[in-house]
C-alpha cells in the first residue's frame, strides 16, 4: 500500500511535471535558413520574439545603437514590432536615431517591419533598418547643385539681356554701343566658361576612373598649362616658373590633367598680387607618385574654408571670384580629375601668405621600378 501510494504519488508528480513543462513558454527559435539570410543582408536586421526580446541582431544594428543586449533601444521600433505581431500587417516608417559613436549626430533609417511566419506562430517579428543618411546627403547635394547652377546661369544671361536693351536705347551713341558690346562679350565669355566647366565636370564624374588611360608625359602637361595661363599672368606682371624633376610619366588622360593644372594656375594668378611669382614644382615621391605643386604668394585661404574649397560653386570670396571671371567649378574639377587618375589633391595655405596646391598622381610602373627621377 505504501509502495503503491508512493508509485501513485510518483506517477502523479511526473504527470504534473510534464504538464508544467508543456504549459511553460518554450524559448523561441529562428525558422530554418533565416539566420543564413540575415547574415547576408546589407540592412541592419533584428529578430524579436513575443516578449520583445532580441533573438538575432546584425553587427550593423548593434553598431548603430538599435540593439543593446537583448533589447531594442528605439521605443518606436519596439511599438511597431508589437503592432505587427498583433495583426500580421507589414509596416514601414522612417526614424532618426542618435548615434553616440558619431558625436551624437542623428542617422536616418528607413524601416520595414514584418512577421516571420503566421500570426501567432511564435510571435517572431523581423525589423529591417536601412541607413538613409548618405542617400539623403547625395540628394541634398544634387538639389544644391541644380539650384546653384540655375543661379550661376541666371547672372550672365540676365546681364546679356540688360546690356542688349541698353544698346538698343543707345543706338545713336557709337561710343556707348562699343562700351556695352564689350561688356556683352565678357558676359558671353563667362557663360561659355560656365557651360564648358559644367560639361567637363559632368563628363569626368560619368567615367571615373579614366576608362582608357594612356602614357602621359608630365613635362608636356606642365608646358601646356603654363602656355594657356601665360597671357593672363603677363597682364598682371606675375611670373610663372617651373622647377623640379623632368621626364616623369603617368597613365591617364592628358587633356584632363592639363585642365586640372591649368585651373590651379589660373586660381593662383587670379588671387595673387601683381608682380609676384607662381611656381610649379615637380618631383617623384617615395611611395611611387608624381607630385605637382602650384605655389603662389597670394592672399591665402582662411582655415575655416579649407575643407570646403573643393565643393562645386563654393567661393571663399564670391565678389572677387566673379570679378576675375571664375565659375566656382575649377577646384571641383581638379578634385574629380585626381579621383579619375587614382590620385588626390591637397592644399596648404596661410591667410595673407599664399597657398600651395599639390597633385599626387601614380607614376607609370617602369618609373617606380627603375627609380627614374
């Protein structure tokens, strides 16, 4: 009897334990294959269970601070996941999330939240967050570019229209007609330069890197750039000088390299006092690059502007730039020409003491291996 009772008791206890285990919530598991899919997604991916615990989070999701430990750290995302779990409807949204490792700046995410499996089937929810910060920045740059281009084109076009009206009104005054016609030529040339720079910039951006690089002698590039700038320099009494190594050769597009160097020279001449010097120096660096520097004795660039001078239409001194006929695109073209040649451009400047712009372009392999200077 006692043994039977113990057996019965033992059997009852076992049944109760089994029943208790059946009633206890089982830890949720990812459906087969889901982990593999999540591992190759470029988006920040998070899977949460019925208790809003994170079962799986990509490295990007943790790096951006969306997940910490086993919790979603963005309350809006957690609320969206709960709504999706209740009704099984896929939801989308956009969120701004502060990113501590980037100095507290916000990152914009496009979010898509969807159930994994049938509604009520474990309550698993997938959260995908796509970083939109860069795409938004690109869109903003495009909008600024269109707005700036429209503004820059409007100025010479408006001037031409006004000058044409003035000439009509002064048709009987030959001297006035000649004076206004000269101004019309200047505005037409400014418009031509702007359109040409826009075409050049567009074509460079469309083909980076140079699709069919050819051997280019830097001596030819320097000589041609100097020749194209000599007249402007002589008109202001500025001496153009070339020093340094000879015989260096790179792979690339000769016309683009001449354009880049000419733009630097024209800037140096435009922003230098009369009767000063602009020097081009050429040498080979220890890491296999050709280095072309353009140094002037001009007004220099304020430190606050150094990071922005390669932006399209950015001008340190807008009034002076327009007075010298600048389009605001010259340095942007230089930057893209260097990118197209796997090179770079740097600048050193002290306000009131001149500037030095330096182009770094990879040398042809035979120059690197033979140590040609």
